[in-house]
């Protein structure tokens, strides 16, 4: 397979390291958790910090997700859904995430600190075919160290956005199980799901 990177004159393909684990197939309409013990960690290929409870931070400004679509999947009807939350910049600027699929920009959206579900349409990736390896790059507007009230660095990592879960499906309904299990965790997914349902 190939891994994609960006540069000013367009995306370039980079070979995946021979030591990298095989790319895994993703099931349609299945929600995958990310973080300690999460079954979604298998798809986070590069650019993520270590697992934490319920999420993983993107390392600096880029994170790469990679998986294989089922051979009979109809990409025209499917979305990649990423449950994420962010950190505003030290100047209060809201985070922005650009999502590319196999080198094609498919979504640019703001991501709140409270959390959002990014709906990335596969239909915009013109060269993507069912059965292909899907390489997703998450590019952030900013990623900064964390400072305390006294102006001292309390976390030396450059943090901008964390990923909680992901899924491939035709609507946000496949995130329902994640919504039900998130009760009491401080991430208002029930509100998010209701909002997405109203928009669909």
C-alpha cells in the first residue's frame, strides 16, 4: 500500500514501512473505540500519541488513519465518521481540521472543544474504489504545548485534537452505540447525535 503526505505542490505518495502491521479491513456500520483497549487503535497508523482512556491525541499537526474498505462497499453512499474533540489555540482560535483521502481533500471543518462528529464523504475521493486501501490524513490548524495558569509548561506534547472513535457508514446512526456508552463521561454525544439526526 501507499501512505500519503502533503507538500505545497500537491500530495505525494510514500511507501509504508515494511515493518508496519498489515492494513486491516473495516466493517461497515460498526463503531470502533480509540484509546486504552479500543478496537479502533488498529487503524491509527502514524502520528498519534500513546493510548489514553477513551481517546488518543494527534501528535503535533498530522495524524494518519488507514484501513481497507470491503470489496462490495458503495463509496457513493458512505461516510467516514470521526468522533473528535480539540483544543483552542492559546490565542483562543477554534481548531480547524482538513481531511484528505488518498491525496484528495474531502473535508475542512472546525472542531470544538466540547466535541464533534466529522462526516467525511467518500464520494469526494474520485479515484477511490471498493477494496482499496484508504489512507486518511488529518491536518490541524494548530497544535501547541499546554501551559498552566502561571505560564509554566504542564504538558510538553503539542496537542490540537484527540480522536475518540471512528466508523464507516451511511449515516450517524452507526455511532448510536458509542453515544449510549458515553453517558457520564463529559462528552455530550447524545446532544451531538440528536443534532446530526436533525440535519440528515
